C-alpha cells in the first residue's frame, strides 16, 4: 500500500500541473471505489479552480474555494498527469481534465477513494476520516516529547503504536521498520517502556527515513508509480524491511521476520534492543 512518502511524491508530482488550473471536465467510469463517489461531484468541481494541493496522512487533498477533494490511493492506486486525449485502460476510473492535460486515477484493486468535504460542513480536519489522525511526522508538532507523553499508558508494542496512526500519522509498515532499526529499538518493545532519550532517536530516525524516501521517489514494491509514471527506488536502501534471512548491513547478523497485528516486521536482534 502506498505510504506517506509515496503520497507526498504523488502530490509533489501533480502539484505543478494542477495548482491554479480550472477543471474543464470530470469523467467517472464507475459509481465509486471503496466508497461511492459523491453523487453531485461533477457539479461541485466542474469549472472550479484548484487553489492548492495538500496531504493529511495518506490522503491527497485538492483544495477549492468551497471545499476539498480527498483522494486515497488504496492498495494499488496511482495518480498520473497525461494528455487529456489519452485513451483509458481497464483500471482507469477517474479523469479530472484541466484543459489539454488531465489527472488520471488508476486503481486495479479499487480500494482507493475520491471524497468531498464542503466548507459548509466545517473545518477539513473534522472530516470523519481525518479527525482522529495523529500529528504529521514532518511537521513542527512532531517531537520526542510528544511520543513519550502519548505512550505512557500504551503497553502495546511500539511498532503497532506507530502503525495505529493516532499518535503520529503516516508512518506505515515499511518506514516504521526502517525507523526502528535506525533508532536501535526492537519492534516488540512496549511503547510505555521506551525512555525519552530513545524516543529522541526514534523521532530523528522517522524524519530522516521519510525525507530520504520522498527524495528517492518512494518505494515501488508492486503497483506504485509517481505522477510521471516512474517508479521510486528507496527500496534499494532498505536495511531490514523484506530482508528476512539476509545479513544485517551493520553487524552481519541475520535479519529476522515476525508478524505483529497481521503485519510483517523485520529487525536485527543484535542492533535493536
């Protein structure tokens, strides 16, 4: 599933092509994806200008003067910029035309979403899918002190707390594994047993790992491509993720694989305590 870096790479890729542009047509080839499309979506955005783009967690946002379009890529979706005359393929479900170019949503598994939040319904942060999300890991609000304070009553494993998204949002499975390795923290360690000093290392690691992934176009393990159709290559730099049985790049020990909350975790028993 595309994680925060992949969504941010997508946002950065589409932004120059959509910001300040007017929607000249909307083509929906289905009634919906994970959820139904808003019934009046065409009327809502046709001939309206996209003021800016944004991102909250794994949701890409298109801001209009009267509301915002929320786009989730699901497990296999991608957004690409292409000429408006490009013929659709089997899994091309949504086209937002912007004159001679368009933004096309492709989603083979149809777990993505296109939703609308109207300004009349209140602040965007109060949208049902956004209101319980934690702080953004690349924002000024994210800090070691926040992690320490918010986990004093959490005895779940730190890996599962990171994935829950209510303390810090968008640190998905791949980047949680890599960040915990860089911070030297075993993914099985109870969150409330980690000291402030160790959370300082983890907060730095999360910021660095996400920033590096964004700069390298994200990870392209399966379906993800950026807005230009190119794949990311951060997966070439993994230290632990998907490397079970291989030697640790630091200590040469064997990378181990466990399952936590039905998700795969990878770690080095020597480097992560």
